[in-house]
């Protein structure tokens, strides 16, 4: 049985490459206006600093056990690859916003920016569409093109391999 991350990646790959017509890959610039939201924690969000970087957008919630389980992986990726042009942006989907995200970010000492999803994003009305599974993530290359999307908890080796390859390009 495939993991939900593998199914999500497979579905995206089939959608993007399954037909003979050339499909323009989504670009980060299409998504970045959706990220103009308040941030929490000690690592402020600065969208202007993302140009030319590999960016992982990670949707999570403080009540989501798989989301909490992926924190060590995200922290390791941020520490290992940030100097090579990699950035994670966390998007907290909690309805309570900063009230629960501020202490969460402090407790887990997140080293990457975390922004607070608004009602529009939580209702699927942003460029990211409906985020029905947490965690979910979108990985963009230096050129701004979408590399892949994950629904659910990705396999550590898989995401690390993709990030490593993307920062090397």
C-alpha cells in the first residue's frame, strides 16, 4: 500500500505529466501573494528574501500528531540546507491563530518562519487550494517552479533527496 505522501506525489505527477500536452508548472510567484499573512515566532517571514531560494511551504496544525512528528525532519532540513539556499515556511492552520501558534513555535524552537493562515486559506480559497490533509507541503525550486507536493507525512529520505537535489541545481 502506498503512503498518502506517495499517492499525493503520484497524483501530482500524473496530473502534470500524464497528458501529451505541455503543462506549465505552477510558479512560486502565483502562490506568494497568499503568504502575505502575519507571522509568529522569532524567525519573521520575509517574502522578498525568497527569490532564488528553494522553498518548502509546510501546512500544519498544533493539534496534528503527524505534524508534530515531522518537526525534527523539518528542523534538520532547515539546519542542513539553509546556507545552501533553502528555506521552510510553516503555515499554521489552527483556528485560534497566534494564541496557540506563538507558544507552539516557542516550545518547539522552530528555526523557520511560521505564518498564520487566515479564513480564506483555511477555506481553500488561496492559490494553494483546499488543504484537506495535514501536514501538506509544496516544494519549489530556485527557478520558482513547483517541484512536488506532499499530502500527509513525507518519507524522510524522499523529501531530503528532493531538497538536496534542488539546492544543488
